[in-house]
C-alpha cells in the first residue's frame, strides 16, 4: 500500500465492542513500538486526520511509533447514544481497544482527561504497560479548584447547553480560545468545527459532568512503570499544577515543563519540538533489539514467538496456544504471521515449514 502524504501508510479505522455493548472506533497508523493513546476530550478519527490542529501529532509521532487512538464513547465515530461516561466504563473501552488491536505490551499515553483512565489501566494491568506518558493531563480534575474556578466551570457548562450545537461558532470559540490561544484563525476555526462534529451538546454536557467525579489520586503510588509527564506551563484548561502533582506522586516519574500557553501544542511553536524529542527518546527503550545475523529460528524469533512456535510444533492449534499463553487467538495469529515473515515461509505449508525450521535449529 502506498504511503500517505507524511510518508507512512494512512490510518486504518476499526471497531470493537466495550463490555457494555458500546461500539468504539479506533485507528492505527505509523510504525515502531506501539503507543496507545488514552483519548482526549474532543476527537474524531477522520476529522483529526486532516486537521491543522491535530495532523502534526499524528504525522510526527507516527514516524517512530505505531499509534493506536480511539474516539471516546459518545464521540467521533464511536456510538453517540451513550449516557454512561463513568471511569469504569471508560476503562472498559480502553481495555477493549487494547485487546482488539492485539496489543500484548505497549506504551500508554494519557491526553488531557484521559489521565484517570490510563492510571487505572496501568495499575490493573501492570504487565501490559511498558511505560506511561501524560500530556496536559491530571489524576483529579477538581484538585486545587477555587470557588472562582468552580463558578467558571459552571459557566462553561451553561455555554455547552446553550450554544454547542448552533451553526455559528460564537459559543464554541470560548473553549477554542482557552485551548489554543496562540493559534491562527484557520486553526481556531477547525477546532470550532471539531467540537460540533465530534459530539452532541447533550453528550458534551453529560460527559463533562461525569468526568468531574473521576479521581485516580489514590492509585498514583501504585504505578510501577517508567513514567514521563509533559505539561504546558501556561495551560488554561488543566493547570501546570496537575502535571506537578502527577510527577510528584508517581514513583520515579520525570516532569518536563513545556514553554507554551496552548493546551494543544501547535506545530510551529518551539515547545512542539521539545515534546516530540522527549516522547521519541522515552519510547526508544521499547524498540526491539535487532535479531542476530545467523538464520536459525532461535536467533531470529523473539521469546514469545518461540513459545508460540514451540506449542505449534507440539501439535497445538491456535485456540490451545492462546489458552496456554493467556493470549487472544488474534494475538497468536499475529505472532504466527510475524514468524512466517521472519522465516520467509508462506502459503498453506507455512506453519509446517516454520515448525520444521525450529526443529532443525534445535538439533
């Protein structure tokens, strides 16, 4: 398949089902170690792909990582008719995406309000998360809020109910100005339009109400993976104090202040280059070690691939292999396809040929 305009294959949009039956849309693009994004408040997988506000996130991160991102329940290409936006339901969405995408072990990035969900996932599934990143995120949205902050939040909620769905962008521009004060008029207009395209007024209001009840602070000390916290110093949506709280509460976490006033970093600002460099260096440890040159199966295959192929050599089918290794059948199939590519075998006899290569190398 030919590459996209940024040099990588265009995104593939897929759908999976959350535990409560809600259909969640997710997309995969890029190359490199997997990076699953715990989604931000506003997203639309297709709309973002062409957006001057989000396109650089997708293209630049996709250069060195396989990006898996999804539309939150009630938003974008996911099911809209949803009333449950609780932490447990959103955690179920993240679990469903990770499983359906066949991600066995991966880095997890929390963007904005995705923080509590990512924290809960990392604590519940410690062996699947290789490293954890936060970008302009939080553990508790209400932490440090003053009476004036609460009053302003209530005013925002009234704006959502009154003007979110209107054709003109007057009301939505209030939120846009908070998120990207340094943007061009073109970028602001795109974000204005994204709001209306990504979620209905009723869901935007309801989801915002329920997100205020999520608090993962008590879980922070239980996070046991390498953690990087990136936060804009002048963020007007989630103050820098939230980033400081995350970094000081997670054992071993590192905080990187970003010199920006924007909640969504823009491509032309210096902070964006810092962000990309920090993320790329942080994910470098997840890159697989190049296989040694000898063409023997044991030298070429990863440890997990060897386990899968060894069970196949014992006559086990994919379902039995999945059960023995606590994997999904889809993940086993993906490992087998990788094995066939590495061993340069194909067709109906690929499985038998791969097994033969393994047995030969073991002699």
